[in-house]
C-alpha cells in the first residue's frame, strides 16, 4: 500500500485558502465582468428580498389584524406574494448566470491547458503520465467549474443574506437579536471541528479513488497479460480491497455530514426556543409584540441556512485550491522546445540536406550527476536525394537521432542543420512540414481510414489519399473494408492488423508529400509479404528524396547509398553494404548474427 500512497502523493491537499491562487483564478472572470456584476446584483436583490417576508408577517400581526384593516392586510399579502415571485425569478437568473460563468471559465481553462499540452516537448511527457494529465483537463477543471458556479460568486449571496438579516433583527429588536445570536459560539465550534474532519475525509476519498482508477486503468490496458497468466481472481481480490478502502472513506465522510446537519438543525431549534421563551416572557409585560416574535422565528431559520451553506462551500474551496495549484503548475511548466524569437524562413528551393554537427545528447544524468550520454560527438551528413541507413544494437542512439532531427528534443551540445540552416532557428511547423516520419509504433486515431491518412488536412483530397494508399500497397485491404476509406477504426486502429496499421502510416507520410522521409524501424513489425510491398513502394518513392532509414533488419538497408553504424552513441563505421562487410567490423558482426543461423540451416 505504501507504493500506492507514494504514487498518489499529488492528491494531498494544500492550504484551504491561498490568496495568490485565488487572485490568479479570479483573473479568468475578467472577460466576463459584466456577467459577474449581474450575478452580484441579483444576489444582493435576492438577499434583500429574503428579509421582506418576516417584516410583512410582523406588520400583519401587529397592525393590520388588530386594527381590522382589510385593505392594509390585502396590500401586505400582495407584497408577500410579489416577494415570493421576485425571489423565484432572481433565483432562476442567479442559477443561469453563475452556471454560465462556471462553464465559460471551464471552457477557457480547458482550451488553455490543451494548447499547452499540444506545445509541450517529449521530455515533459516522459515525466508526466497521460492519466495524470487527463485528470488535470477533466477532474481538476470540473472542480474549478464548481467553484465559480457554486462558490466564489454565490458565497456573496450567503454573506449578503446574513448581513441583511442581522441588520433587520437588530433594527426590529436588538435585545431579542442578541438572545438569538447567543447560540453562535456553539455553531462556530461545531463548524471548526467539522471543517477539519471533512477536510481529512475529502483527502482520503480523493487518494483512494485515484488508486482505484489507476488500478483499473492498468489492468484493462494489460488485459491480455491478465488473462494469459490467469490473474483475474487475484486482481479482483485486490480491487475489492481498494474498493472497500474507498467505501470506508466515503462512509466516514457521510458520518461527519450526518452529524453536522442535525447539529445545525438542533442549534436552529435552540435559537427558536430562545426566541419563544424570551420573546414570550417579554410579550407578557408588553415590551415585545407577537408580530416581532413571529418575524424573529422566520429570520432565525433564514439566518442559519447561509451558515450551513458556507460550511459546505469551505470543502469546495479547499478542493478548488488543490486543483488550481495542480492546474497552474502545469500551465507554468516551461516548454523546452519552442519556436525561436526571430525564426528564419525555410531555405528555398528545398534541397533536403541534413547535417549533424558534433551532436551530444543526454536524457538525464547518472548517479554521479554527470550527463548520461546517449549520443557522443555525432557528425553526419545526408546529401540531397541520398538514402542513408542507421544501424546498431538496441540503445545505440538510433531513434534519438530522429527525435533530435524532428526537434522533439534539442541537442545538449552541437547543432543540426537543414539545408545549411540550424533547425533551432526555424519554426517548428516549417521544419516538421518538410519531414515525413514513419514510426515502428504506429498510432491511429479512432476515426475513419481517410482521416488517419490526411489527419484532417483540407489540402489533401480523396484522390490524393487513394494515390498514397495505392503506392504503398494499402489500397487492396482498404477496399475490402465494409466502408472502404470511410471505415471507422477502433481505438489506436485496433480493428486492423499490425501490418495494415503500418501501411496506413506509410500512406499518411506519402500523402503529405515530404521532401525528407524518415523511417524508424518502419518494417520491423510486418511480415515478409507486406515488407516486400513496402520496399517496392518506397524504392520508387525515395527517388529524388532525402531519406534516413533506421532498421534492425539489415536486409532492408542493403541497397542504401550509405550505412552508418552507431555503437554506444558513437559513429563507428560508415560505408556501403559491401564495404562494411569487407571491413569485418561491427556491421559485419551484426550481419553474421542475423544471417548465419539461417545459412547454417540451409
């Protein structure tokens, strides 16, 4: 269980109120200051209307009825009814405006977070699990929506109501008002204790719910492994433990609420009893009228309701503070890979020349705090129209080269140039529009085949989609689908085979017609027949294009113009397939490991 606690430490709550965070949150209301003003005005009017009913009751009992003044009594009845109608309208307007405010702020926040996440570099995603980021965009933003729609504005309604009722009671009879307020010390003590208890219960619920969600997400994602090793019963038992823990934390929270609300009702009843006792005694000697007592009984009920509401809003406030802290931490994250302040235009005409100039790179540091180098002083030139293959053992740094070329990361030292211009001086959009990338781990969206090829680009029409699919050999299986190019795919393209997904990714790269094509282990997950189709299509496609090919299968790079061998992040060998075999070095050893067993069987 300790591991679970450590993993979900971020769910711990900070201060219940942080002025710095609240000021920053309130900035999101600035574009809607007119609606905020309307909401405050409505709340002020609703609070004022809230004191009219008891006043009407007092005037009716003390004046209209004793004087048998039917006209005045009728007028008071009309005023009372009008107050009820006005209160209904004001409550409706308040509900609509505050909910609209909350939804608008949530809309703005989600747009801002999504834009931030789209610009974030891969190093950021390496350190932040996707599930946690989704929680920011959904749960945390929803909590802030509740703050704006039910808390930060409506709290003024409770305060206005309390203020008006206190003034009305003191103005009507200050002695009876003080008797009524004598129960407030008890209310304060109960609210203080409840606040601490419910805060702990709220945190426990959040942490335990996060554990349940994380456990289920992981098990459903790895359902094949669960079923393969018959872990269903064991995992069900573990989920039962987590679920029961979550249930118990909820029951503790319900227990606190079950105690708090009856206690508040008891204090209300105690205040009413004091009003009846003190007011009754004073009415006997004529110092307090029956109408005043009746009005105070109504005021007392209306007085304790806002106090109860404010206690509940405290829990909302502390949850919002915790959520806002996490959201702002995300928004304040400094993105490492950004467009230059003064980007240079893309070189025209495009040649497709790539240069790695003494490039060093480390994802992190070792135990001694020194850079853990993945690439060490790599210098490499890919000439226009040339096909260069990068080979080497797993972990040699092949994929890192591609990540640096695409500017998913920036080199720790050295620089990379495209047509003579350092890529960090180019706009990211310009750089990436020149390069087509096909990865081993293909990602397809859960939309139709055509969308996954054009990715929503309006510049790529249906004819261009079909042409790209035909050139890579994907058209044959796409035409067999029930709806062809309009066939919706499952999550991550799960309705297609690995080879079919790879062909769709090839068609996607070709549809955008890049000047440079990068293949990162693009055929390692396909069978020989599909690999042959891809090879035939790409051989024709690569004519006149600069291409960089990373592969484990040496059979796929034997016809490359040059082969570069990476070993422990360093360039160890360069040359053609024949030259490297003749040299008898690392490449020859890799070739021997891949092909010698096959030749032995023969």
